[in-house]
């Protein structure tokens, strides 16, 4: 694992240095992050992504139809005004027809009420629809992330993953809650207004549409710049969030090395880049609205000019001009809204691309098409000429590793750092795929069985202990969701955790901070061990399980381990050799191969690697 982290960090730094457009400047010596994946974007808005959004809307088509009906009614009622004004100015008022004028007023009042009621219903229904779609999308990306393999998380800053689940989804809120339905509403308004304009005067309609080609040309020029700028903004936002997440996670290290000032300077550079990108993106976005408004003014001015000349020539009436101008404004208004929607679409498309990219990420480790459930495990494990590297370009960690383990044996893995000990237990759990060879459990190739059926019969306590926010009882129950309080307490007692739990304010109901920050390292390990044992696994994997436990607790824990390991196949990694003396066999792994194998007593009689390691460790003691 150490080799993998070092290789990833090297790649991350190299990639940042190569890309002048996204590196955080020369002063970023550490805390750099990979931005390559955020640089590769589609040149145009992806129709494929938009179709996928529509697929999220399909389950709610009944609500969409109701919303569209409401929109049609509201738009038609809202556009009656200019027609009524035309009738009043050219017919009712000149003829002194009070009844006609009152009737027009009543119709106008009803249209206002209908428009207001429908607008209220539309806002409520569309908002609910948009949030439901976002909820489905957020659930899909979170569910998929749960299935992704370790290599996905090894190669990406967690802040960049987080921003896709939270920020990018939230950014789509307005687009989905209001944008798509508003687009349909505006298109209806456009068609209705155009219909009324043609009904009133075809010549004026043609003059009013004279500037539409000018608008289309301007929109094409602006949208090209806008897409590029919002892609860059997305990248810079991702970088900013990734750096914040990394800095918070590593705050203890930063303060220990008095890095606060340098980190602040780095962050200032990161957010300066973000601000510059934001200003550029907003600048192009706001070009569209004034462009539409200026073209609208030109079109309206042309109608006023032509109308004034025709009125004086008594070719056209004053009321028709006023009514037509009303519909002309109603025509350009939706166009302005559509351009605003386009702005949101350009922004959202950059985020959609990232969201669907994550959803489409194929897990490196997944069930084979013909995978079958693993039967109840007995515990025979075999590695047959297994070769493995964490990356295709990396050197092999395991180089033809071969061994057999019988059910019920406890195997201790020892060897120098980076020899492949943690890799072995990662491969037994099939957290990674091997490059070559075969791994079998009870003579069954683990690559042919379903992951759930395999891992559900294993108890894994990795070196990096993770404690979730919640109560102590919730954290232990994580290993067996239907466990009773008695079972939880028994597991805690078995690993010598019960006493320290009962000394806490609320015992097993004590709230634990995120990552167990209000517990000692040893307490976190004990809780994690209780969680693993509660699952009653057939295969038990312990990676430095006693690393942060004091000598007194370690002695008590060893007694519990000796009892609990009976009947289970287990792999134990421990640098303190005193904790593995009772293992059935000890494997000394070096350079990716098995150098020595045997019990403690057998290996200590040889002049081999293990004996030298044992003597050097206890000579220091």
C-alpha cells in the first residue's frame, strides 16, 4: 500500500507540473492534487447527457403532464392582455360601448386571477418535481460510488469525489426544478404570442422577426466562449474543494510542522485562480441578456417607427400598434428567458458531464457475468503463482506468490515495509484484481463468486481504522446490523473494550465524533476489532490490530485472540513479533515472494530472515 501511495503522489505532482493551465503555481510543494480528469471535457453540450436527464424525469411523466396543462392555461390567460387592449382602444372606447368595455375588463380580471393561481401551482409542482429528480440522481451517484473499487479512491482526491455528489448536484437544482419546465412554458408563450401577432398584422410580424437571425449569430458566438469558461470554472472549483478537504483532513500534520502560513498562501493562490475563472465565466454569461435586450429594443423601435408612419397615413389604427407592441414584448421576453436557460444549461452541462462520468465509472473489481454465491466458507485458502501491481505502469508487488493455508490456521505475515503483506490480505478480500495466477477459497476461484457472498463471510480490520460518527453501539453494530445489545457487549468484552466504554459518560450510547476524534488511537482500534468480531467471520483478517494498544491491554487482548481465532482461518499482520508467536505459521514475505514459512519455534531455529528480524527486534528491547 505504501508503494501505491508513493506512486500516486508522484503521478499527481508530475501531472500538475505538466499542465500549466491548472497547476497551483510553483510555490505548491505539497498538497498538490490531480486535475487531469477535470480537464478533459466535451467541446459542446452533450445531447446524450440531456437525454439521460430526461430519463430521470420519465417516472414522473404524470406530474409533468399536469404541470404542462397548467402552463398552457397560464400562458394563454397571461397573453390575453394586449388583445383586450387592442379591442378596447379601437372598438369599445371609440364607439362608446360601455358594455363591451366592462366585458373586456371582466375578462382581463379573470385572466389575471387565472394566471396568478396557475403560476402558484406551477412553482410548487415544478419545484417538487425538480427536487425528486435531484434526489434520484444523488442516490444513483452515491450508490454507485459505494460499488467502486479501491483503486478509484486511491487515484483521486476525496474532495473531488465529494464535490460531484454535493456541489455539482446542487448546482443542477435550478436547472431541473425550474429550467426545463420554464423552457417549455416559454416555448408555449413564444408560439402563442407569435400566433396573436400574425392574427393582428402579418407585415409587422415579419418586421418584428427581422432581428432574430442577428440574435442567433450572437448566441452562437457567445455560447462557444461560455462553454469553455464554465468548464474551466468547474475545474477550478473542483481544485479548490479538493485542497480544502485535504487541508482539513491533514490539519494535525500541518500544525505539527507549522505549515499554516504556507498553506494559507497556497489556498490564496487556489482561490485566486477560482475567482479569475468565475469572473470570466460570469462575464460571458451576462453577455447574452444585454444582447437580447438590445436586439429587442431595435425590433420594438422599428415597429414604433413604421407604426407612426402608418398611423399618420391612416393605414393602421393606434390600438393595433399598442396591442402588437405588447405581443412583441411577450415574444422577446420568452427569448430572453430561453437564453437565460441556455446559460444554466451551459453551466449544468459541465457538471452533468462530471456526474455521469462518475456514474459510468466501471468498477475494476466486480462480479463476473456468470458469478455465483460463495457457499459457506470452511477456510482453505491457496495462492497459486499470484502476480499483482496496483497500476499497469507500476512494478509488481507480488511476483508469483504461492502458498496454501488450511482451514482454522492462523497465518502471521511479516517482512519489510512494502514487501506485499497488506497486499496479500487485500487480495484475499478481493479488493483488487490480480494480474495473473489464481486465488482459491475451499478450491473455489474467488474471481468466480459474487463479492457480497465472499466479503460477508470475512472480518477485515485494516491498518487505517475508521470510526463513524454516531454512538459506540452503532459503530460496533456496523459489523452486524441485527445484533442485540447483549451480543454487542459480549464482543466488546472479548476484545477488552467493555471497561473503557463503561467509564465513558453515556456508556455504549456515548456519541462519537467524526473519525472517532474524541477517542484515543487504542480505543478506536478496540472498537474496530469488536465490530469485526461481532460479524462472526469465517476468515479473520487483522492488519496491525494491536499497533496502538498499550502493553497491558495487548496482553489481555492476546488471550481473547487465542480463544477467538480457534475455528477460523486468519491472517495477522503485526510488526511487534510478540503478538504473533502463537500463530500456526509465520510467512516471511520479501520482494513479492514467500521467502520462509513455518511456526515461530521452527523459524527461530534457522538462520533465516525471520530469525534475524526477531533477534534485531528483541536485541533493541
